[in-house]
C-alpha cells in the first residue's frame, strides 16, 4: 500500500527547495530561488501553451467537424476545459506553492503511488512525446525557411535531427539560469502572440471585406457527431496544453499566493482569446473545405492577403512559437523529476541544484535527452496523440485533489475557485468523456489501450523499487 499522505502544509521531503536554514556546521546546499515575477509567470503560461497546435490543428479539426459552428464550438469547449482546470489549480497551487506542481497535487491528494505513476508516465512517454512533437514542427518550418522540403522522404531524418538539436539547445538555456530561460520565453511570447495578432488584423482588415467571411452554411448536413467532436476535442486540447505548466515551477515564483492564481488564470484567458480570434480569422479568408486540406492554414491566409512574404512571416512566427514552447517546457516540466527525486521517488542525483546557475540541471538534462531520443524515433502524429491520452488522467487527478484537500485542516489557499464544485467537476467529467471516447472509438482504441498499458507498467516498478521502502 502507498504510504500516508502528508498534511498539505506540513514539511515534506521536497522541502529542500524552500528556505530551510542549514546547520551551522555544514555548508548550505544549493537551492532553487524564487525569481519569477508576475509578467514572467504569465509568459510561462502563454509560452508553454501557444506552440504548434494553433498552426497545425485547425486542418484536422475542420476535417472532423466540417462546419463553421462545429469547428468554432470545439475551440470554445477546449477553452472552457482549460479555464476550468486553470481556475481549480490556481486554488490548489496557492495552497501548495511547491516545485513539482501537478506531481505535488497528486501526491498530497491521492498518495505516493499515483504520484509515482505520473512521474513514470512523464519519464517513459509523456514529456518526451510532447517535446518531440513541438520540436518536429519547429524543425519543419526551419527547413522550409532555408529552402528544404521537410516532407520529402530523403529529408525526414534531417528534420528529426534538427528537432533533437532544438531540444538540446533549449535545455542548455534553462540549465544556464532561470533568468536566461525566462528571457528567451519572454521574447518568443511577444513574437508569437504578436505574429498571431498580425494575422488576425490583416484577416479582419483585408480578407473579410473582400470575401464577406465563410460562415455559411453555419451547420451543413453531416458536419457534427459526438464521436467526431470527441476526436476533434483531443486535437484542440493538444493546442491548449501548457496552461498548467507554471505550477511545476511554483517553488521559484515570487509571492506565489498572489502571483500563481493571477498568472494561471490571466495567461489561460489570453490564450483562449487569441485562439478564438485566429480561427475566426481563418474562416474570414478561407472556406472550411479549404481549411480541411490546409496543413499550414495561417501561412495560406497570409499568402492570400500579402503574397509570398506572408508565408515567410508565418514560418518565422511558427519557428519562434515552437522554439519558445520548447524553452518554456524545458523550464517547467523537469521540476517534476526534481521534486520526485527530492521526495525519494526517483534517483537522488536528479534533485541536484547547480551551485552556480541555481537550476535543477540534472533533471533538465535528463528531460532534454529523452526528448531528443524520442524525436528521432517517432512522427509528429504519434507523439502528439500519445501525449494527450497519457496525461489526461493525471490532469483529472490533480484537479480532483481539490475535493480531498478542502476537507483537511490547515488548507488555506489565497484564492478560491469560483463555481465550486461545478468548475472542477466539469473538468473531470470532460476527461472521463474523452478517455471513454478513446476506448470506444475503433480509430483510437488500440492506441489508448497501449498508452494505458505503458502507464500501468509503473505499478510493479513502484513496488519493486521505491515502494518497498514504504510500509
């Protein structure tokens, strides 16, 4: 059986990243410092979320839901899903502002075995798959800019090697210091958000007056089914993923009780707004039948409105967007492995903090290395689908932890989720629907079974290793 769950406000094994005083007779061990302010925190949320999804997902979503209302509605539902999760985790994070984020919430809400499975899934599949999918998109657009066709069979491995190098480069930035990693995130956030706003502006100012928009028929026959909606929602959630990543670095956020809720909610709202505007802009310029077959819809929109220079603009925007997301992901998610190691659920060396740069350098190096390996072996579609399916259960557990934590004495968050318990229940119910849809749909059944099979292999690993220490 997993060990007892610690009191949410009691000292835990992961307390080394807090301000505990060292013994006078021993030198202080390097610790993670609270260096992230409000703007940097919001940038992490936006930078972790806006990556390749808004540029690659619309075609697949329009193919599954070939009607303007259905296409836009799935983005609205995905945004509500993300916002419900962000509102809930804003409360939990304000009460538990510790490095590790979702890992900590699952551990304190449900115990050490589920927390270990989260880390196991991150190690063997989730994080490497996410980094790989984002990096492949970056590399594809980089090769387009330099005049190399990334789709040509003879260039596939070249694209993957470029993706691996991008992962290793952003890992290096984050090892060299929190401020350097945050600076890269801030710059790329401004570039990617500004690039999307520019596309929206020209679509509304030039495209819509020319075409009158392509919003009719609003609901063509056969444009909607619950099964197709579920599959399309998975693609939408890939685009929205990242809204919770700031929580992984909660132990390095200044004044976390105030900043964490503001950044999680504000950043998520900013992403929802630009995603909805971008999709309306696409429909303002192109009919949905053309969007269905446009793998680079933003570039096609820009090309129609301002010519070949528009393609270059969008390609550069996508490169900056995906590179920034890689950087933000390699800033936040290695903190899971760091927290696990500090909590005696992973190799102790992974909890090392660099004496000069004050970063969890071993955890970052491990995450970057796994991502580089995965990207050399898998395609974008394989990586993205595996990531979303594998991480949904842990998102649901982290959000559902609020129901258990609220019953414990000493739980005193600085922010309370509005609409409790409906808001967290909406999130958990959506996850159950998506996973059930994945198991029942023949097109995704065996992939879903395979992903859960890999996650469950962590149970015997736990009891044969770290679980043996807890009785």
